[in-house]
């Protein structure tokens, strides 16, 4: 008798858990806001404006656009690189627009939206270092953000390097200037900002090694199994790509309206694992 009751009970519990997991979109709409995690110190993606002290940047504007597309308010949450996935998995945030580059390992923990940004991950060194290629970094002391894909990938292709991790990109850059590391590993745009900073502030000249570590597609991160929320986000991104909103956000922070003057050569589409 007990055994006959156990099977329907287990089926009922499984159905409830699946329904609860699939209700993330309904939960967002019910509470009337989207809690979106972004980086806290990664200019120009997510960082505090020096005048207003409000967080701004490319990913911050993406957060706002997602909330607008869902018809709800936005609640921004600034996160360290290492805190991104833990904050999502514990449901302190609904989504991540936080330099979340695709990796097979991360894809076992979170689901990715279509790509909305494509980043060249590179290394930066002091001009006086004599380091000119990725292979020159073998056996060297390198720096990067804790939990970043740049560090993870470098550990694979440069197994003899001593890689130190820091809380954020400014901390790693300071370590380079103080000769605690010989190179730092970040996205090309973040490194370009440090090249400018070194010139403007009279710091030791730095340069970016032209050869990329790898090219990294970035997507919005959601918890596993949240198919309705993921589909809604993908539709919003496709709409933004089609109506020019994504291009305008790109131009404001990364393109012709910014100090970087980068050209956007990618489109919103499913991430292709490599």
C-alpha cells in the first residue's frame, strides 16, 4: 500500500519542482521587476560614474533594455566577477548581463541567451617587457580576475605560467604597474582603457599583444531550465538587434560615440560552442 502511494507522490513532487523552476518569467512579472546582475568595476561594461556614483555601462544599459522589453522595472545589482554565477544560482538575481563569456564548463551551471557581444580576450604588458606574443607568456607571472574565462583559458594554453587572480580588473592592472605580474588578461576593450589611463596619468607605458588568447561570445545568463525566461530574453535581444537599439547602446559605450571607436561586426544569434 505504502509503495503504491509513494510513486504518485514522487511524480507529484517532481511536477511541482519542474513547474516552480519554469516559473521564473512569471515570478519576474508578478513582482514587477527584473533583478539584473552586472559587473561592478569593469569599465565600460559596468562601473560607478564618478560624478553621480550610479552604475553605468554597456551591460547596465542591456539590463535596462531587458526590463523594458519584459514590461517591468529594473533593479541593478553590482557583482564581482567571482560572485556572478553564485548570485544567480542562489536566485539573488534573475539574470546576468555581466561579461559572462561562454564556456562549456559554465554552460553546465547556467543557460546562455543568444550572443549580444563578441569579445577578443587579450594580454597586456609593459612596453619595456619585450613580451610580444602569447607564447612569450609561458612561465611568466600573469594576472586576471578571479573566476574569469581569460584566466581559465590561459591556465589551459599556458600551463607553466603562474597566474594570480584579483577581485577586479583595476586591481590586476595595479599589480602590473607595480611589477607584481608581467601581463594581465582581459577583454580588448578593458585593456584599451588601461592603455589610455597609462598615457593620461603618466604611468609606465603599456601595450596590448595583438594576438588574441581567444574570441569569446557573451550572452545573458539565466538559471538552468528557465526556458520561458530564456526565450523572452532571446526575443528581446533579436528585437534590439533589428530596431537599432543594440547598435545604439554599442555605439554609446564601445563604438563611434565612445573613446574606443570600435566597429560592431557581429549579430545576435545562438552561441556556437567550439
